[in-house]
């Protein structure tokens, strides 16, 4: 099939590249001409495991193309995917200006029946709005369907190539047949293609992310309580995770969720409820708990140093909101950096992939220094802070860490290390939902 994907962010680029990988001809369209030029030259603009390999292969095989010319990009496309940003507005609602603006551009360019697919996370009723905008500009037959993405950053390629389900909001038998054919190569193991109405599909995406955010915030609250009562959250997690009604995933406590999906989607669903005069009590608490959890490690640091942080130097491992991505949107590490530097401390940060993004955002902060290597940033630091659970941080050289730090002190926001190991190595070690090692 000939496919066009409008937008080349995490979702758009992964979507286009993966569809090309199974033999389709895909043109990715983006208004950023410099970005398009780089992609044409084989330079991938984001970090996502396994993406670069298939990106390069499909450019070489002539199945993956890039352009900033909307008319040229849509020419001959049987399916057009909208993978555009829907950033939160000040009230938490999703900004649909990019999607609706592109919808108006699409209308005059249609020459034959086309399926327009909404891939972005959007409020209920957006497919109808897109359809109305396009219809004003064309007499050509078309359908608008909803196909929300469920890609995890760090696992996006495997999630797309081997989805546990594909959700499609579709009211037209004609477009349903086309979408079934398109996704058939990805569902050969029998995982379901779930066909529903467009509004239910749009709702499904918000509900899925909000439910997972709720699990994370619930565990963070229980972790905080575990510290107070003397329980170990790791044991509690294992105890409840073995119950298949609960499951093992999204039960790891930490310093709050971040990224492009959970914070934005929780706030958007809260706004949708407000628009309908309904208050989502549980979800409002989820949002509040997550905001408070991002302060948790700073509370521990302030307590340990009795709020005397001016002139202190902290090594910070991890900047991305999660490992295996360079995405720093809503990352807890950014909250820590702001709090520490505002208190007069100096932060030496290291992350395998996300440092350039933080430099672009906070490059003017003279109290924030970047280290090109994890251990180099430890030299002369008062303590090590861990904000992202990258694999390379899981089994470090503790003797080397102890030697480089002024004092053997670690504040671990991701519970990477065993308490007995920390005690044996002679560290003051504070984590989330577990006892303090003195």
C-alpha cells in the first residue's frame, strides 16, 4: 500500500518506518525542512532502540521517503496517518490546532477515496471534527477512523511489530477492510484487531494510560507509607504482583512518572470529565500524588543535609524520564535539577542519551554541568543521586564510587541497589519505600 504519515515525532517516525518494514511504500511528511533533510540523508532524529536499523534499511530499499511538501507527500496515498502533537494547554485540555489545521490542508489534495487515520492521542469526538474540516474542502469520498497508538518509548519498535492488540475506531465497512489488510502482517500470531466506534477508540487510549498512571501513583503512595511503618516496598510489590488479578507490571515505586503520555493524558481526561460536569476523584488524586512524588527525593536530601545545600555538589545519574529513550518531557530529573540549583547546589549530570536535550533546555544554568562519562561526574561530589534506571547504573563499581565521592552517600529514586549490599559497602543509602541504610 501507499501510505503517508504526517508528523515525524516518536509516534509518526516509528509508525512510518514499521509500515515500510513490511513492504509498504511510506512517505513521512514534516514541516521542519532541516529535520526532513537530515532524515533523507539517513540521520535519525530521535533515540529509540532498534529503530535506526530498520530506518536505514527501508531508506536503502526505497520504501521510506521524506518530504516537507504536503501535496507531493499525499500524492497516491491510499491511507494518511495523522501523527501530530496534541500538547496540553494551560487548563489541561489537548491542543488540537495542529491536527485540525492539517485536516483543512488535506481536503483540497484528495483525488480518490482515502482513509484518514488519527494516530495521535485526542479527546473524544476528534475524528468527527477532522471529518467535518476535510469535508468542507473536498467532494472526494473519504473516511476518518481512530487508531490510537500504545507504544512504549524504549520498546516502540517491538510494540509496533508485535502488538498485543490493535484498537480501531471505524464505522465504515470499506475502511475496515483496508485497515484489516494493513495490519494483517502484524497480527499473524492471533493477537486481536479490536473494531469499535470512533469515540470508544479515542476514549480507550486515555483510559489505558490513566489506569497505568494510577497503578504507579498507588504504589508510590504505598511505598511512602511502607517507610513510615517499617515495611519493605520490594517485598510488598512481590507479594501483590504474584496475584494475576493485579499483575507484575507498573508496580515499581519511584519518583513519579513522566514522559509525553501519562502526565498529558491524565490531565486531558480530567478536563474531558470537567467539560461534562463530572469529577474523576481517583484520577485527580493520581495527578496530585505524582506531582508530590517528584518532590520525594528532594525531601530526603533536605532532611539529610538539614536544608543546607548551598555550595554542595551532587552527581546526578539519569535525565530521561525512563531508560532507553532520550525523552525528557516531564522527567523527574528536571524537577530535581531545578530544586537543587535553586537551593544553591551544583549538579553534575550524566545520561547516555538525553544530555543534549537537557542542554538545549537548561544550557544557561551555570550550576548545571554535564559529564561525558558516569564516573567522571562523581569526583568531589557530596552525594550521588539516581533519577533514571538505565541498565549501566544497575551494577556499578561501588568501590570506585566510594573513592570518588566526598562522602559515601547515595539517594536512589529507582531502588536499583540491594540494601544489604549498600550496608556492606559502607554507604549511607536512601531509596523509595525501604529503610535507610546508615
